[in-house]
């Protein structure tokens, strides 16, 4: 079932709802006219500079890209709303390897020129305590570790999907999606720009007073890509559990996260593997100050590492993005984070400063992958946000030294 098929399914559901509903809304207006009168418009734009210095490449990357999203979302008619959104990514300065422009003398900045239908979805709420969304949509689960929209990149990752979210039981959210196509950040012109196949994402969460317990299962059955034979290796079954919460002790707020998952091969994957994932993290926040740390482990068996191909990978294992694919020997990431937040500082709504330090080692063997420093200053003023970021990956027994710099401004209407 492609995007058109999913939308036909949603339209059939909407018409079914309409047959059970009154033809006139309570205020006397026709349902469609009422829905159109409640339409909200979508507009956001972001300009970003990204610079990359990467050994041993002689030329540094310089990218200035502009991203714009324009669309609308209607109100409900017969319990159904329509959202449509287009997305443009335009390179203003293009001295970089976008993965599609052929400029391989430069380091990669994965923001290729693209024009796409970012989202086109129907959302229906006619079933009790249930939201059903069909079409091209944004899906973010938990902390983005397994499923996310990769919002850091200019071209967002979206999913051609049928998704149901049910809240019938107290403190419980049941979230199940069938995904037929993943529209990746590389764009439709890239051989890596789409993941086709039949995948199921299941996420069930129950909230306790001390935190949220989530049980999840992600079954990815992805078609092979002729030009990228390794892509089929991402077909896998991943089942796991996650607990996250926080507790206040006087003026001190403690946050805690623990997660475990097991992954095996699926479908046409030519490999056989049985790999585990572990995460433990603690944070302490006192007023405007934050300090935290954690350990994240993705196992490897010497041939393949534990992978999360649908994740927002930039959020994890350092902003230099050296570990977007887990090394065959796995990875252990030990990290500490520190932050400082100011609210209502002069004309700004907020100003934050953050820093993190990572050490990377192989999980299966004794190999030092290196270390990384990340720094960021971010500010918000009304509908404007801005950020300056820096990442320095210092290589040891894997990859090469890499420095990245970012300056961006975003406006969301």
C-alpha cells in the first residue's frame, strides 16, 4: 500500500464516519465549511551554515542551506482533518558533498537540494479514545532512539503509514503503526532516499507516579536497494523495554532513564545475528543548572552492529555523526552533559548553554574509537530561535579527526 492507498483508506474511514454523523454541525454550518473555517496555516523556515573539517580531505565543507515548509491543516469534518505540507531545501552556498551532488572532494553535509511533499495525512478521531492517522506523516517515539523524524537535518524524515493511537485504558497509550515507506533525509533523488517494505512499529506505555514504562517492538522488513546492497541488512526485529522518569527532592530534580532491547535478523536479511542494546542515564537539575551522564551500549558480533536505521541519529553518540552506522565490533558510549538555562533574560524568552563529552570504545574487543566534545548556545525570541553549535571528534583507532560548526536561525509561524 503506497501513499495513495493509505489516503484512500483514510477517506473511506471518514466517509464511514460521515454516514453515522449528522449532516449539519451543532452550530448549523455545513461540516466541510466549518472545517475549512478552522484551517490553520503551517509555515516554518530555517537558514543554516554548516562547516566541516575532516582529515584527510584537503578541502573543508562550507554549506549554507535554506529550508522552508508551507502547508495547512483543516478543522474536523465528520471527525476527520486533512494536513498537507510541502518542503523545500535550497543550497545557497554548496561547497559540500550533499550525497547527491557529486562533490566528493568535500566532507558530507547531508542536506541535498530537494522539493518534496513532506506530509499529506488524514486524521480521524471517530473511534472511542483513538486517533487514526493515514498518509505521509511524522512519527516520533520516546526519545527518538529507535524511531524519529531526524528534525536536525533540513529534509525531515517522514513515514507513509497507517497509525493508530489508543488511550482507552487509564495512564496507558497504545501506539501501533504499519509503515510502507520511509522518506529519508537524503531526498528522493538519492538511491538511499527511500526505505520501502512492510514494517510494524508497536509502542505501549504505562505511566506510574515515578515514571513511564514502555514496552516496544519494531519489526522492519525492508526491500533491498540495488545500488546499496547493505541496506537490506537493516531488516530486523527489535523488542525492548524503557523506563524514564524524574523525582523532585526539595529544589533538586533527579531524572533517570534505563532501557534494554534485543535485535535479530528479519525477512531477506542475509545475516544471522542476536545483539543487545543497553542504556542507563542520570541527570540532576538544580534551578538553572543541569549535570548528567550515562552509558549507552550497542553490541556487535564482528560482522554487524546493533542498528537503529529509523532513529534521529544526530541526537546520539556525538554531534559529529561519526557513528550513524554502528561499527561491526559494537560501541560503548560513556558521556557527561552539563547545561545552564536562563529564562526571560533581557529581550530573550530563553538562553541556554550546554556541553557534553563522550568517550567511545568497541563493545566486543579492546579498541579505542576516540572521544568527542560538543558545545551549544541556543536562544529563543518569540517565534525566532537561533543556535551556535560545535563538535570536535578526536579519532584514535577508527575514523579520522573531524570538526563541525553550525550557525542557524529558524522562524516558526
